[in-house]
C-alpha cells in the first residue's frame, strides 16, 4: 500500500498554502524550488491554476519527511550616502 502522500496527486489552493507554511516557504521560494515562476506559484495559491501532480508529490513528500527550510537572513541595509561639501581652499 502506498503512503498517503504518494497516493493523492491533487491539491487544493488551501492545501498548497498549508504545505508552504509547514515547510517554511513563501510563494516565491516555493516556485523557485519547483522550477516555476513566482507568478505561477501565486496562481497555484490563489486557485487560478491547477497544480500539476509533480509539485504536489514533491511538497507532500517534503512535508511527510519533516523537511523545514530556514528563513533567509536579510542582508543588512547599506547606509545612505550623504553628499558632503568639498573642503574649503585657503588663499
């Protein structure tokens, strides 16, 4: 008998969002992981597009294995460059 994650190949938009939350992914990073654009991943999450079986199996397998993706660290902001007046010249 197949494990539950392997036998079901359909996923609702709510199921997609739940899987992303469980894995610690946002829609953009999930799209990149599965080879889709960020826009296509948003379509999956909103229900505008049907989710193909391969990404469904991948997400369910990752959830079943307990894989969690760490949140990316934000790059520190660069300080604003303030224009300075040139030094005064002596006569």
